C-alpha cells in the first residue's frame, strides 16, 4: 500500500438540480485500501459513489484516479466497478454467462475468456454453480456472482453500495469475510457503503463518517469507535450518554453539573453505557428499564439530568425496576468531543 493517493475526490460538489447533495468533499484514498462510507440515510453515500463511477455529472471539483483526472471521463472508460444493493443479475443468463458478459463486451473470446470466468467463479467459491440461473441461487450466492462479475473486469476501484443489505444476518457475516478475503487477495482498492457501523468497523481499513453531504470524521475503525470527535459520530457509534460541556461543567436540563475529577476542556463528553459507574458515585437515579443481553445487563436510569444508560456485567446482582441507585459519569473515561451537534 503506497501512501500517495490513488483515488482522490477533491472539493467535490454534487447536486440534483439545485439541491446540493454532497458539498466540497475532499477524500484521498490509497491504492489497495478498503474504505467504508458510513452515515445515515440521505447523507450522500450513493451520490458520492455514482460520481466516482461516472453515473452522475460533477457540479464542481475533481475525481482523480491513478494519476489521471477522470472527472469528465464517461463511466464505461473509467475502470471503476460497481456492485449495487440490488445487484441485478441477468435472470435469463447462467452464472457463467453473467460473469462472462462484461468481458465479452470488451471483445474477449475463447480460452482467455473461459480462464478468466472460471477463476472469477473460483475466487468467490462458485465454480460448481456455473450452469445455474440466478433464480436457482440463494441471495448470498447471487451476491457473490455480482462480486465475481465486477472483479473479472479488473477494475482499478471497486465500489460496493450496501452490497450486503439484502442478506440475512448469518450470510452477511459470511459475505463480510468473503469480501475482505477477495479484497486482500486481489489488492483491489475498494469503497464500501454501509449504514451499519458494525459492518464498517469489521471490514474497513479506514472509515469515512458522512452527515448531510459532508465528511464528519475520517479515521481507523479504532479511532471512530473509541475517539469520535463530534457528538454526531459518538451517537452513531453507540455512545448513548452525551452532554455538552460549558465552563468545565456538564450542561444538563437541570443546569451545569460538576463532574468528578479535573474540569474537562472539551466541547462535550460522551460515555458508552459500560463507562458509567453504577452503584457508587455522586449522582442518583431511578431504574426505569432493564434489559438482559447475555453477558451484560443494561439499565435505563431516570436522573435529574435526563435519561442515562448504564451497562454492567450480568454476573453482578440485578437491580429491580424502581430501585434508587447512585452512579457516576467519570470524566476520565469519557470520549472528549471537539464538536457538539
Ligand atoms: N435522483 C435524485 N433526485 C433528487 N434528489 C436525490 C436523488 N437521489 C438522491 N437525492 C437526494 O440526495 C441526498 C443524498 O442521497 P443519497 O442517495 O446519496 O443518500 P445515501 O447516503 O445513499 O442514503 P441511503 O443510506 O438511504 O441509501 C438525499 O437528500 C436524497 O434525497
Ligand atoms: Mg444509498
């Protein structure tokens, strides 16, 4: 993996008519990287992918790939592969013919073509399914045909837009591993769209969190999970207790609250439920809800400064609904946020 960007989006602005969907987006991607675009519905993920693929004209800014400015290059000349959420295989063609389709369009024939298609099918574990029709395959197998169909074209960049969203939970996990394996084996640069944070964390080398057509944070899975920089990202990755900080104090519905320890300098602090201390501390709350999650138990507390979620190991004694408990929000455990909202 070299450090110079292989694909770069530079000040990219994309619009549908007068409505700007993506604004001034800068994103350099290294060769061989697996990048996940993560964000809520409507934040501009598909729009960004369509622009990289050449399916949406760029309003302003540039797309560069492998040293060339491809901003105005037509889609079929870009060497960018695309696998969509609905992967639309040709229903009347066999698995083999589906995978061969694009190669034939490029003029490939004979043993060269056959070898490519066979190796594509082998790489996704479908060599014995070559003669089946798409309707005779499971969702996961169809997905793998779509992946093979794109991979045999040897794209410089492979774009996957929610490719796993049609699959059930177990198949999703299998396909995740499969995607990661194919990507590491072939070294293809991959951008992967998802609104499932677990999927992004599990797969990506780097995660780009988007909000309202802008990049909110870029980082490694560890960065995004442990060190969100804004309340938006913190909320998105499961920090359920998030408060702004003013004058070194926590701002709540019942005023500014002193936290234990030195006054934090951040704009906000965020605690995952398991970062909350339950059973001791300066604050008090009433148990309003409790849920058992196997290894752990989660409590919803009613407190003077709003609802607080705390999680403790299930081996600890359970607290009944209505119990009055002390708790703490230890500042040193919280993720400091530099931007609030
Ligand atoms: N063809 C279109 N015409 C007009 N507006 C569009 C069109 N496609 C998308 N938009 C708008 O552009 C914005 C970004 O849409 P986009 O499809 O990129 O979101 P997304 O992040 O892929 O969301 P999702 O997770 O729901 O797929 C949204 O506000 C959407 O309503
Ligand atoms: Mg989308």
